[in-house]
C-alpha cells in the first residue's frame, strides 16, 4: 500500500469520528476540502479504502439520485462505535498497515488474539480483546 493511501485511511477515520456516518460521496467531498490531500481517490477506490479498514463498518444504505435522475443505493459507512468509544481509541485499533512509524515502534503482539496493536496503558491485551470481554459480561 502506498504511503498516500495510508495517510488517506488515517484521515478517513478522523473525518468519520468528527462528522459521523456518510457515503463515499460525502467522504470524497470532505477529503477534497482537506488541506493535506492533493488528489481525492475515485469513488471505487475510496469505497475500497473504507471497506478494507477494520475500524470502519457499513451501517446501512442511502438512496442517492444520480446525474440523469435515476436512483441507486449507496453504502453508508461509520467507524465501529462499539470498539472506538473516544478519540484515543483510534490509535489503539489501527492495523500495522495504517500505523505511523512511531506507532509501529510501540506496537506489540496481543497474546490472546495475535493482533499487532498499540496496547492501552497498563494492559497486556489489545483494545479488541478488552471490548470483547466487556460484551461477554
């Protein structure tokens, strides 16, 4: 994955956190306004970037009218709000493919699940395992 896609995937998560659920078209318009993005990915590429990110979930569909007046349904994406409950949780749930070099240096393999993540302070398991344990109780 290119460094540009990594940066865009991090920005997508931040924008979803700040603005809530949206379609790929809504995300494209926000990315176009973002200062550090030179070229906005195509809708298909943007959809792929959001689908492949474990922090993003598809929460529904929205009816969208296209240029010639036809209607179609587009997926609505949001961050996994059950897993990510505050802004600090975003870094703790990133995969190694999206992490910054500083985050990669701090990342450790979680012993129960085997995910490589930045672990929460005073914990030896990742946030995914912590949230799963909370949901079981």
